[in-house]
């Protein structure tokens, strides 16, 4: 039985990793239509870093617990919950609250997880692989034989994209630092060193005329350079603004201004902003279908999440530091019960 307390990590204010503090709170009680999940694995996401720097929209007042995705077992039901039972393993896209031993989640946001899947691998799919799948198949609508440029190719989303794009039969190019080229190559992409090479010039030599799809989490002027890499009828999907951490909110604002301009250019190419929460809320059926499909791919080992580290909850600050400094390849997972 739960002890009555909930160990969690909270962001105490805007700043560096030192603002992440371990705390003990009362065990949360689910309200009507909610469940309490005993978290077995909690993902660490770049959105957590943006929240900590005050660069993420509509976050709660400090202090609050970050944590975008969880996998765990239901251990309490609120009034009116009918589709789930205690003990059932579930996944959820939480946005906040995942850095904790227990999290309250609306019943409508839950997706069943096959109990035989490893929780750390399963949680890697909730944000990273759903993002990758939906950008490739719901927005870019890629087809076998097409080409794609993936920025941040060695990261959590990047490695997910490479695996799914390979299944889809795409020719892939991925930007990453030189130290991470081995993993990019091993996943089937041609690596491009963004630190020492102009990616657009290198891509023009590798794929004259451009690519069919570019996925860009950088933001700012980078989105314009990515758009120029598209061939006719190509698609740019923007899904992050990591440049804002180093360059500030002006970079993020510039990026969205550029994206708005790109959407107006009548040249047959398309530019989209992708936000997993917005699409989940607009099309919850897609989220459930896509995550269930990904669990099937994981069960048959057609995909294998790249997990950079599994750390106990108390090392959440270290996990954030590794991710923010781009010192890892793949997903970092916190183990709240460790």
C-alpha cells in the first residue's frame, strides 16, 4: 500500500538545473474521472528544460513538478472511472507531473500498455515515437522512396524518426555532432556534422534538388534554412525551439514569424508547426491509435528505443544537465520507484 507520501522533483523557479529540488508531498487522491498512476518510468524531455528556463507557454506557477510522459500501474480510481481497473499498466502524455512516484491522470488520457513490455522502453514511445510517427505519417505523409532530413538525429526524437523512417523506406540524412555520427549511421542515415559543415550545402551535394521532408526542432532562422532544402511539394515540420535556450525568447519569436511567412509562400511546399499536446487534444483517437501501433512495433522488435540512461528520481537534475548539454544520444528515463 502507498505510504501516504509522494516523492517528487519540482522546479522551484526559473533557472539552471540547481532549481530542480527533491520534495515530499502528500499522496494525491484522484478526483472524478481520474486515476492515480504508480510511475515505473518517467521520461525526460526537452520541454522540461524549456519550462525551467521560462520558455514554455502556459506552465503553472513555480513550484511545480515537470515530466511529460509516464508509464506505470493504476493504484487508485476516482469516481466514475469505468474503462480501467487497479493494477492495469498504462501510459500517458502528462506534460507536467511525471517527475514523481505517483501522478494523477484523467482517464481519457490513458493508453493501455502490454504488461510484458519494459516500462523504460514503453515510456520512450509516448512522447518521442508518437511525435516521430505523427510528423512522418500524419503531417508529411511520407511514401517509400522519398528522402528526409532529420535535425538532431541522435536525440530522443531523432533516433525515433530514423527508426520509423527506415521502416517507411525513406532515404535519410541526419545532422548531429561528429561524436554521434556512429549512431546516426547505424540507424541508416547519412550523418552531417552541423558544427563544421553547412548542412544545406552538404545536402545539396548528397541530394541535388532537395529532400521531400525536413523535421526541425531548432527554431529561429534555422527553420528558413531547412525550408530551402525542400524539393517541390516538400514538407517542413517544425516541432521545437531549442535555439531559444541559448539565444532567448527573441529567437523563438523570430522562428514563429518565419514559419508564418513560409506558410504564405505559394510555391507548393508546405510548412507546419507540430505540437503533440495540441494534436492529442484535437485528435485523441490518433494518439491512441498511433501509440498502440508503436507498442506493437516494439513488441515485435521492429523498433528498439535508444535509451541513453536510466536514473533514479533523485538524479533528475543530472538528467536535465545531460540533455541540455547534448551529452547523450537517445532518451533519458527516470525510475521513480528506484
